[in-house]
C-alpha cells in the first residue's frame, strides 16, 4: 500500500500534464493558438505530397466503354432528330483527346460543321502555352506540379477570328485557378496569364473578355450585421478564395477588376454568405454573362448589367454594369448551379446540378423567369429517352445558347455527355460523347487497347461568328 501511495503523485502529475496538453490542443483548434498555422500548413502540405506520389498522367480520363478504340470517332456524335446542328459547334478536348487529329498531346478543341463534319482541330501545345506567360507574379503552392500533365483546359470561348480563349484549372495546387491563354488556330499561344483565372470566360462584342478570377485572402471573412453582430466564416487555412470579375482586352491586359466578395459584403444580400457550403470558397463564381440588349422596360436588369453564377450559395446575382454593385441576388429551387445566362426578356437559363427535378437524378436545364419567379425544367422531360433521362453532374456542367435562341447545348460533365436541346419543346436533337481512342497512352491500363475511353467533358459550344461565316 505504501508503495502504491508513493507512486500516486507521479501518476497524478502525468494525468495533469496529459489533461493540460489535451486542453491546450482543443484550445489550439478553437482559438487558433500557436502552433495552429504550422499544423494547418503541415496538413495541407501532407495532402499535396500524398497526391503527388500517386499522380498519373491521364488527363481528364474517366473510364472505358464497350466500344472499340478505332470506333470512337464514329460514335462521338449521335443525331436524335436526324437533322443538322443549328450552328457549327466547338467540342472541348484536352490532353490525350481527339488523338486522330492531334496525335502528339491531343486537341484543345475540335470544330464541327452543321453537318457534323470535322472542320478544324486546335492542337494542345502545353509547354508553349506555359512559356508564353506574361503574368509571372502570381504565387502557387504545389509539389511536383507539371503544367503539361496537371493543367486542364476547363473553360473556352472563341474570338471572331477563330482564336480560342482557354481557361485552365490545376490539379493539386493552391489555388486551383491555373490561368488563361489566347490560342491561335494553329495551337500556338499568343499570350498566357498564369493569374488565378478559373472557369468559363465570356468574350464580348468589343473583343474584351469577362473572366472569373480570384485573389487569395489573408484572413477569415467576417460578415457584419447592422454594425453589431460580426459573424466570421471559419476557413481552416485562413486563405479564402476571394472571387473577382476580371475584364481583359484581346492582348491579355487587365482592364478592370471587380472584387465580388467585397461587393457582396457591402450589399443588402451579405447574409447569403452564412449559407455557403465552403468557408474557404464562399461563392465559387463559375460564369459571367452580360445583358447586351434591353430585355423589357424593367429596372431589374438593363443593358450592360452582369449576371454572375455563384455556386456555393446556390444563387445568381445581377451586378450593375456601371458601379459594379449588386442590384439583386436570386435564389430558388436550384442548387449548386452553373452557367446562368440571359435568354430573353426576364428569362434566364442555367445548368441546375442538384436542384428539384422530376427524374431520379436531378441535373437539368432550367429556365427561371425573373418577373414571376417561375422555374421550368426544359430538359430532361417525361418524353426524353431513357438513355438521356438520368444524365447528371455533381460538379461543372454548362449551357450554351444558339445565336437564334431556339436551341441550347447542355453539358453534363460528370457523365461525359452533352445534348443539343430544342428550347421551345425541350426535345433532344443531337448528343455528343467525350469518346476517344487512347490505345497509345501508356499511362492508362491495358484495357485501352481494346476499349475506347470517356473523358470528363467541360463543354460543347456553338462556334463564333467567324466560324459561321466560313462553314
């Protein structure tokens, strides 16, 4: 008994030290005490290191399908209504895609005529793009990043002379926003900005472009209510993405920048940030449209106003074209949407990733009427063929509206499929599959020799006015 009692002070001391360390550990997390930043940085670095050790050179490869590699080209486009496209189309590609036209690294994109014939291919010259960087002052955190392997073309738009404006996102870098390049028809870059650009760009009539961009914050965002209640958004890295609208001229020079987070925090709609799905990426700007013509006699939208799709608060905003301030923020039964665009009058189209739908898998082409708040599912519908009825994309997804506004191409990125849809009746017209022959890609399994491959698809667009004039 005496021996036991003599050991108790030591045991109590050990327990006390353990409880103190436990309490301090909890305090580190709650109050971000030292060495909180070191731990967070270490966790982030460890994740990057883990990814870098297993990273493979596969581009945006998803899976193999039961089609022979040599038959990929003939199965890529399928006409439902036995009619031509309403306009020539630009089919997005990337590393190892469209190898029959670009055998070296794949094609960035391929253009098709209204009859579905390939008319032009844009080769992917990754190293030349990186070397054309005119914005070297943007810092990235990465381990083992290789632009050729890890930078993926996500968003595109076509200039009237046929050049492409291409946005890249990076795999396993911080931030993920990889930059933007202007690419000639021969695939050679005219300039590249490695500048935190991300998602799809929009080229305006005057040749300028609206580009989603971001700044990296240095502290958590705080939402202030009536100068009394201060609510922080707790981002674990304390480096939240602060989305911006960048306006670039045709030479890649930044004309102006609109800081969207600041504008939203200083608007009547600031409380929407409380419902973000990611405190480190509060709004996730993914598309910018512009009102080019007066839709109706309405104060709600006017020519020059910008429409911004904000995924992580499931809303789209109307930005005053002159002041850059929020005029309105619209929410509905759509969730995590992409590619909100003005259609006509007070009607908008969007890709609704996770919203309410009549099918089991809810991704849909949705029309939203700002005058009434009515939402209409254009596609899919009850008469849609079963093979297209359950198309889904949890992330990405895009809409492109035809010049005559009678049809739209809807891209279901996760399912590697795009569908041209008649807007008056919601009927499918043509289907595009991101289907490719990868039999020569050594980084893929041996199944590549007997099966074609599907790649994640980020868009099929109607081609530019230049392309239409030369079809």
